[in-house]
C-alpha cells in the first residue's frame, strides 16, 4: 500500500530543522532534524474556518474531518458554538501523544495557530501535540495489555513456597 520512495523522509524548506517521515507506526509524522530548544516557535499556521452547515453536510463525511480542529465561533444568533477549522502548514501533520512536546495557541481574531516546543526536543524525536482524551482511534503510544485470562493463567503458574 502506498508509493515506495528512495528516502522515507522529506526535508521541509521553510522549516529546515524539521522533516516529515512517512514510515512511522502512526503514519506520517513531523520529526526534528536538529535539536530544538524549549519555547522555540515551530510554526505559525493559517486557519480556514468552516461554516457550521458546510461541516455537517460535507466535511464530516470525508477523511479531511479527521484533520480538523475544534474552533470557537459564534452562530447566526451570536451564541457560542464549536466550529471546525482546517489548519494549513504543519498544524494538521502533528500526531498525538498525551505527553506532548509541542503546545499550541489559537489566535481567534487573526485565524492563526502558533506552535511552540513545550520542552527541549532532541534531533530524531517526533513532534507531537495532544488531541485530548476523547480519541477516535487506537493510541499507538499506549502499550497493549494482555487479555484478563492471560493474567489469570500467569498467576496460576506462580508457585509460592
């Protein structure tokens, strides 16, 4: 499945200290090509705010929906609602990790998101943000636990003298 490439990573021209790798357990991901000090701005990404009905009628039925962010918005009655937004640049390429090394801040007025290193990031490390606790996919970073019957079988093999 997919295209075989000579090199499984793509250096980024506008972010020379980063690269996109395509051969990770999470699919594509953003990685540090050099050490990145804490608080460094990683990227500033423009946002395309989707219309509420446009999102319901179209976007929710496509794979693009899995790359959108919740975005605070006012509906036609000036009530606060959560809309969806497409983030351009690297914003939609960061994978999830609960112990994130990249944090982000929305600028609602200017329709941008700024991403910063939450801590020092070492060369070769994946840059990840947290998607929160309500994931719609299996978290690749959580170790798989053995089924309960396997644990019981293991306990039955313990001999206490």
